[in-house]
C-alpha cells in the first residue's frame, strides 16, 4: 500500500454479527482526494463496511486507520476528534422533518463550534449555495423534491468542512437526470474542497461517471475480489462475478465516454 497518499487504510478487516461473517480479509487503501466506490450486489456488506469506516460498528478483527493513525484502536476521545472530520450522508438523507433546511444544516455547526448566530447563518447559506440550494434555507424537507432533499443532506454533511465524505447509495430513489446532477455536485465538491469521498453504490451510471477507483465485495466468497478503476475493471474483469456486475445492464452507463 502507498501509505504516503493513503487517507484511509483498511488492514485484514473482518465484519460480522455473532457467528455470522459478512466479509473477511479486507485489505485496501483509499487515497487522499479520490472518489472511492464500494460496490457489489445487494446484501454483500457494502453499507456494513461504510458503518465500520465511520465507527458505528466494530470489526471482528483487523484495523482501520486514518492518516496512518489507528481509528479502530483509538481511545473514545481520539475517535470523537477523528469523527468530527467526517461528513456522512445516509441513504434516506435523515433530515429532521420538524426543522427547516437551514436549521438542519446549522445543527452540527451549533453543536461543535462557538460561532455567533449571524456567522452560522452565513455559513449555512454558503453550504446551501455549494449544492445549488441558495434561498431554500427556510423550506422544510417535505417541501423539497427527492433530489433537493439529498442535496440538503449533503450540505449538512459538509457543515464542518470534513476531510472525508461518506455517502450510502446517494442516488437511490432518484430519476436518472436527478441522479446525474447529484453525481456532478459530488464531483464539484470534491474538486473544490479537496475532500476524500467514499461512496457505497450499485448504480452503474454513478460508478462509471464519478468513481476514480472501486472495490468489489463478493457476497458469496465473503471477501473483496477486485480493486481498480471502474473502466479498467470493465475492460479486464478479474473474475466472472465482477464482469456480471459491471455488464448486467450495459445501457446504464455511457460506455463511449471518457471515464
């Protein structure tokens, strides 16, 4: 592994519940500033891996490190310091329905900073402008479309200027056009903020559009069986499971585009 460029290092990670092993012997690194995709068929452990990366679940064995400092073995205080560097967008967005969009975005800023109300308001407006929602701070989540709610949740995930952004199926439930727009927003944010982005996805269009590299979790073998640029994995699939996954509906992604 190239630890000089590694933002996240996963070493011999095994995940499971009780006697049930979901994935084992995971060894990979996520490079600083890249968009890294965790892919695989339904039920293979993609979201479970993301929850391990952000500390919501404990591994059966192995280690997760950030900037070559163990996250798995860190004290609770050190973990909390590291978690503050994360921004997380779960599949349903998880916005508080009783709060306005602006209040949702303001929550982590109010909790973790000592900024004044006016400063928080300016920061909220800025974060919303980054995701194309300038002027929507006073709206409630129920007044927004599905795509706008995802972008509002993205603004909240970015509230504290995280070094790493985690997305769990960000395009789930969106139409192709809205999904494409969200992908473009994620790319623009990565480029402008210099953040490292980790995305759980089974959507081929998103994987090929924005993924710099992708990890394939094999649900039957219960381990990783591929790691590389999506276009290269499509061109030279390392095994039949990866080939079947990436070609299951070849019309889902523009194969002729530069990937």
